[in-house]
């Protein structure tokens, strides 16, 4: 089995876990979604002069609030998932246990996939309530 395919598969799974996590958090707090949407709309209009669902603005806002939204439990859960994924990748030979730099790089990629998933989950929640004005 190609190690690259294994890595891609785990990155996709972590992305999806992050996406579902943030999406569910925001769907449980519709007033917050609407407030976030108003803020994103304001920034979008300021940037381009008219209202649209501008993904770079949405992603920027998601990154801004990430630390505020992510609880200690969420951090621990994501770390456990990343630990398991990294362990699986090492056991499949994607990285050698003796290669500290390689393992750090691998973990960084996995963490980034999870973070991007969270951003996408935020965007998906906002998009559900977006109506062009």
C-alpha cells in the first residue's frame, strides 16, 4: 500500500473530524452564527463594496475566533486523534520512529488538516444561514 495514500486518507479523516466538531458547535448556537455572519458580511462589504459569501473573509474570521471557541477538552480530543493517526502512520512506515524531524513534520500536517476542517465547519454553519442582501 502506498504510504502517500495512507497519509492522505488520515488527513481527510482528521479534516472531517475538525469540520464536524466546529459545525456542530455553531449549529447549537444559532444566535452566534447570525452574529458571526453579520460580522463577516460587514467585512465583506468593506472589502469589495457588496455582499457575497467571500470565503477568504470567512476563513480569516474562523482563524481569529479559533482560540476562543476551542475548549481544553476539544484540544485534548484533537491531540488524541492526531496521536493515534501519527502512530498509525509510523506503524505503516510513512515515518520512522527514529526520525524526530519527520515525525514533527507529519504531526504538523495532521494538525493543519484538523485546523482546516474546523475552519470549513465554521464556514459551512455560516453558509447555511447566509442570504444575499
